[in-house]
């Protein structure tokens, strides 16, 4: 069973959020939760809320389908931060050679998918590389 949680227009750039998302991708829910609690990044608190929402959505879906889901079995199947809108402010920032840049405020969208299905055998949910697979021989 999979549960999805999304947060839109979060006031942080997606580049900064992706650094924290990479830490929790493919991990068990409890391990990801502990990592986010003790990570010293501003995005960690925002992503923590979305992870908790995904867990609550999984419990709600399980209750709705009359299925028992253990929180210890949940793992982060997929998580990503996409670029949201950019708000251009009237303020200007100093730039080289007497020029000025307009101030930009970046927003992003978070998506976290947790699953209770069996995890793949590959490391951190990545697909197997072609170098590990044996090439097929063609018969002439």
C-alpha cells in the first residue's frame, strides 16, 4: 500500500530541499524521521511535516480499506522537490560594475511517497546498472 503527501508553494528553494531529500530516499520511515529531526538544515523541518503527513495518509488508507499497516514496515519509496513559483520583489540587490539584480524569492513543491510493500533488493531503490547484468549472446 502506498500513500502520498504533497506540500505546494513551500518557501524554500528546491535546490536546498533536494539536499535533505537525498538523505531520506529509500530509508525506513523511523530512520528517515530520526534523520530529519537531527539534520541541521532549514528544509528538514518542512520535509518532516510532509513525511508525517504521508504516514498519517497511510494509516487513513489502511483504516479505510480495513487493512492493518504497521508504521515500522513503512519506507520512503519516492521523494522529490520540484521548482515552484518565483516571486520577484521590487527590492534590488547590488551586482558587479554598478548594476543591480532584482530580488527573487524561490518556492518549491514537495512530494513524498511511503510504501509498506516489499523493498527491492537494489541499494537505496536505484535500478541495477547494465555493467552488473550479463550480456545476452546471440545465436547465429
